[in-house]
């Protein structure tokens, strides 16, 4: 009997060892994040994640009376920067990488400085990095204040700048060390993404004309071409951080020259770099459409039309429903005919004297195409300003095609006669010319400027910008 029990125990031990050996090194499934927040009890907390400049919730738990709880799921979370959000909407960040089984402890109200991780090396390093950067920024602000206070002392300024450079080098060293040690992890992805290219000093020969301009252009081109060197756009982990959105926005708002022919090729290049990754492709395509649809810089509607046609209306944005595509198609149809550089659609309509006037028949160096109405509050300010601009030039230099957009003829005639506006006054009470469609007129006043060939050189321009433009081109 004793021999039987001994052998039975030995068999169980062998089985346990076998199971243990088979389990060793196997990836644990799903996620399990044990949380303890001192100072918050019997309350719901949330696990969320960054996605561009937005945050989304992915899990909710209720802390017990000791402030403990566990986020748990059968499927792994997508990797990126996540947030634990308290009932007061405060939050602290953590990394979700390959190993998603760990624990953390922190205390209200100073979550960041009391935060500790167990079983999460990446998060411990990420936390150390965050605290390091907070301290470096504090030191930098202090030195910058000193720099302002010592504007007249060159020796002191030189010393302070050297200290600022030293702080910058410390940060670079920290980045390089973390990237090297944790290559391939989400931590390395995050740290890499924060780096910017270092622009070399281009040696330009003294014999080169406009030496400084040539150097500036070379530096600009290098920075433009290498700005995303440290971001792999085929890796969707970067989408679940705020970094990609901020860098893309900065690139298209502040780095690139604000002209469609500079911006459009870079959009296409960036989207190609996603190399078939659905999530980064979708993120960038959505960003480009929304950003340039709203961008209040003249000419950017050409960028919007390009993105809409190439990525949405072509069928590549397969996540978009038919109703949204229909609205987008209508918007493109209204916008495309009046892009800058296009020949303005002709308008042949009645004048205030009952004759017909054709926009394309006007012989003048420039034509202001002005959509307006007498009772529009803004028009009452703008119309006299345009009249003042008009009077500075002769009709061979500048003409105004003033288009009344409503159908109260008597009111319109009284207004233009009272103010003696003798430019070309036209109206279309029956909307035969389809002007709203051709020029995308949804509000007044709206100003277009055409050249002598009736090509659009400016649109939706303010009267101030209009006056400055004409002064540069004609004089006065």
C-alpha cells in the first residue's frame, strides 16, 4: 500500500513537471491588468486608448473597497499607449505591448509620481522616461527664463545655451539607449516617433549666387524628405498613440510650403508608405480629407478634391457608407470647377439695364467676380470697400462683375442707384445660369478674382487681401 501511494505521488509529480515544462515559454492569452488605486474605492474606472487625437474606451471595471480591480479579456489588446481613467476624468498612461499580464499600484491624487508596475518592464522604463522628460523640460524652462533675463550679457548667454544643448544631448542619449535596448517593442516605436531628423550643415560655395537662399532650400528639402525617417507607417501601433497625429499635422501645417503642388505629392507618398496596413492607411486617408476640407487657406480645396477622388470616390476607402460617399461626390462636383488655376465658368445674364453681360467677354487685366446682396450685414461692410478698390484703377486694368444672388429686383436697383455703383451689375432671378453650382455659392459676400484669360487666381478672398494683391500686381 505504501509502495502504491509512493508511486502514485511520483506519477502526479511527473505530470505536474511535464505540464509546467510544456507551459514554460508559452505566450499567455488575452490580457490581465491588476490595478490598485489608493484613495478610490467602490468606483468604476476605465481602460482607454489613444487613436490619433482622440481617445476611446475599451474596458470598464469596478474597484472594490480596497481600491483593487482587474481589467481582463480573452483577446489581446492592440498595442499602443493606453489610459486608465478615474471617475473624476483624471488619467495616467501606460503601454500595452506584447506581454499584457501585469499589475500596477498608484495613489490619488498624484497618480504619475506614485505609480509603480510589477511584471511590466516596458512600463517601468516608459514611466522612468516620462519622469525624466518632465524633469528635463523643467530644467529647460528655467534656463530659458535665465536666457531672457540676461539678454545683454553675451558671456552668460553662451554658457546658458551650452547648458540647454547639454540637456538636449541627454534626451537624445536617453532615446538612443531605449531604442537600442528595446528594439521591436512598442516602447521603441513610441520613442523613435518622437525623434526629428538632424539637418546637416550644407557647405555652399561662395561663388554660388544667393548662397543663403540655396542653403535654406537644401535644408528645407532635407527636413521635408526625412521628417518621417523614424516612423514606420506600415506599423499600426503608432496610430494608437497621439504622436502620429501631431507629427502629421505639424508636417502639413508648418513644415511644407502651403501650396497644393507641394502638399499633394507628399500626401500620396505618405499613404504609399503604409504598405497595405489597413489601419494606418485608413488613419492617414481620413486625416487628409478632414484636415484639408476644413483648412482655411486659399487653394487647399484642390488638395481636398485630390484626396476625395483618389482615395474615396475611387472605392479605396471601403469603410465609407454610400450616403457619405454621395455627399462627398456632390461636394467635389461643386468644388472642382472653380479651383484656382481653372478657367472660370462663364456667366451670361441680365444687367440692371436689361441688357445681357458675359463674364468671358470682359476685356480687363483683372475681374472681380463679386457675389453679394444688399441686405447681407457683412456685404454692407465689404461692398463699399470693393468700390474703393475699384475706383483706384481704370476699366482696362480692373472690372467688377457684381452678381446679385437674390430676386428682389426693386430692392437691388434702389441700392445700386443710391450708391451709384456703375460697375457691371447683374442678376439671375430664375437661376438659369446655375451660378450656385458653378461657383459653390452658399453664403455672401463671396469674392473671386480672375485674370485677363478668366482663370481663377484667387477665391473666397477678403477685401483686404484683394486690395493688397491688386496693389502688388497693378500698383496704387
